[in-house]
C-alpha cells in the first residue's frame, strides 16, 4: 500500500513538473493521498523550483577576463573566455555535472588496438550557428588547427600524441595515436577543442562567432568586458539552455563584483573572496554555492628566466612558503595546503608516500646558501590571478624573510595579466582549474611539448625523465604499473619542478535565490563546469 502511495505521489509530481497538471490540482491530489496541507504546499513549491523553465535573462558577473581575450577557443586562457565558448559551443565529449565523462557531439566512441585507435560516432542533425551541418570534416579541421607546426594553440601538447585523423563517412571520425591512451576521451573534452565549422577545404576561421553548435548565439562580444547571447532555437541538446538571453560581464574587482550581486545588478557571481562569504550569506535574497574540485593556486617559477634555473633556489623558495598560513589567511579555511604537485586526493593515482612540504626556514636558508644567489627576487602578483593573490604575495615575502630571502613584490595590473605576465615573467601568481586525470593535467601544463608549460621545466634530467614516464603511463593499462609510474612522475615534479602548488581552493559563488539548478553541480571548473548558461534556469 505504501509503495502504491509513493508511486502515485511521484506520478503527480512528474505531471506537475512537465505541466500536465497545475499547482492547485497537485495539492488537491496530495491531500487525497493523506498529505497535510502545509507539506503538500511545500512539495509543490519544491517540484516547481526543480523543474527547468524557459525564459529570462541571466546576468553573470565573473572575476575573470582581459581585453586581450579572443573568441578563438585554442588560446582561451581564463574563466571569461572559457565561459563564452561553453555558452556558444560543444565538444566531442563533456564532463557532466555529476563528474562523469559522457558523449556530447559524439553519440558514442570506442577504442581498439590497445587504445591507440579511437573512433567517435557523431550525432546527426546538428547545425552550426552559421547554418552548416556538422560533419566529420569539421571535427578533423578543428583538431588539425591545434596540430599545425606553427599553431599558437595552448592545447598543442594534448594532440602531439595524435598521429593521424581520418573519417569513415560524414559522421565517423578516427584518431590514430602514437601510443595507447585510455584517457583520450577525456582529452577531447578539453575546452580548447570546441568543435568549429570548417570551410570545406579543411580550414578553420577561429575568429568567427557563429562557428559553434551551442545553446546560445553570440549577439555582441567585447573582449574581456562583456558577451551577450540569445538562446539558439535550433539547439540539438534537449532539456538545456533555458534562458532567453545571457550576459557575461567581467568585473575583476572583488568589491565591485560583490556590490553588483548585493544590488541585484547580476544574478550570479563567481570567484567570491573567502573574506566576503559571510557578508553575502547574510543577504536574504542570495545563496552561497561552494564546491570542492581541482582548482589550485600556484606560483610558477620559469627555469628559463634567471635565477629560477637554479635547483637549490627553487627548493629554497618551496620551503620558504608557509602554506598553512596561506590557507588560514587567504582561503580562510576554504581549501587545503598544496604540495607542489597538481594532484589532489580526488584524482586517481595520487602518490601518498610524498610527505607534505611545510614551512621550514632552516631548510630554506640552507638551500638558499647553496644556490649562491644574493639580492631581491621579484614575484609578480595581481588579484586577476586569484582572489587574494596580492595578500598571498605579501605573506610569502614575510615568511621568506625569516629564512633570509628578500622577495620584492611587483604589483601588476589586472588587465592584461594573462598575456603580459603569466607564462612570461620569471615568478608570478597563477590559478589552475585542474583536470580530472593526471595525464590531462600534465599534458596541459607540464610536458615539454606544451605552450602552457608555465615553468619551462623541460631540459633538466628530472624533467626529461618525467616526460618519458608520462608517455609510458599514458599507454599502460595495468593500474598497478600505472600507479608506480605516476608515483615516480609526482616525485620528480615535487623535487625538481618549478611549480609551487601552494593551495587547493574551493570554488565559491553567490547567486540569486531565483536561480535554480539540478541536484549535482560540477566541480571540474568554476560555475558548474562553466556551464551555468546551459544547465541552470529561473525558478
């Protein structure tokens, strides 16, 4: 009897959710089922809030962006441009809001020959915003755009493993790899590989705004300032892209972003500073959303910029940082200390034998003396890197002083930080959204062939060995052997690399209570995997 009652309640809830019955009829049905009136009313409210509805304009205030941004997916370098391309485009696969990989423009995929051959079967009936139908030629041209010898693609290192890309008909794409890679379906979900329309001759014009297949079409794009979209009426993905319009606005200043949220000028903000979370939580119209994922804050030292080619100097700086103090004072507990490897406990094959590196002024002083260096060391910082980066730099300078190391803090402008400072200057603040797998993370920022190797860690004996191990681990199918390989890779990076992975930071957002989303919120990127535009709705 109880089971029949549950079935009846679920049936009525489903009908309310899809519009077959109204709120009053649902409540009447619940009363007939023995549910008291207050509970029935609450149930109706919950069902209606959880049911995606179309309409409204989403105004998203983001803490990322710069005037050097571009619509070219292959050189997207921050949360603003990534958000833009996820709003207007799709990929072969995607990481869902449940954290699981699933097909997107590919309907299915399979591997053979020891994971050296991957076949992706494309969906039919998908149309680009310029009217062109999606075919295998578009996929091939998109990936070849990042494979060219002179490409500026930040994802070049991800596709150096690709030997050839061919097609079998209009909707079947075949990737031949130099070696096996069981994680390759993850790689093709990388945001730099948004599938773009080709011209029929194998060419891509990445500067166009109508070459995506996503839920929204670009109406206006002002680099690093704002992007305006309208819902694509022909979107192929059912049950997504609910807003009529979307506006993504860059608000780099944290105080200004917070004020915009409190004043109702935006519906959601990201990159909320831990120092203002409690204040925003007291606003009755707002909700705080915090997710724990793979985001980490780093201070990369470029080995090709003196004096960071000196291994003892790098080690001195690693010991000179009080990571616990950074977590306490910058993150206010909204995260954990890092250990100079881009691998968290949530990722597979973590090397648990590597002891947590902690603040040790004596060891720092010992390595600093061995380095033979003297004089100030410049550290470039701006809050464009992450909220609190300038304060973090000041704390680092103070802790290093206890080891006799003089750090000169250089405050850089927020605008242009990612094009003028990061990946150019010797030592700076940085954030990484992280990746679900180690191979993907290493291939994005640590392997020798990557343009985004922001430490230029390529030529030391440890770096050379690291690249060999990563290549071997990529094709290894025995997880026990793979664990051993990744253990070695992490140890090499920890001991010799140029990355100071200081903190693992939670993603913190604030949004209007009028906004609703599903029960799962992705943590692979900020903003529900940077897909708020596609996945959320107004209740």
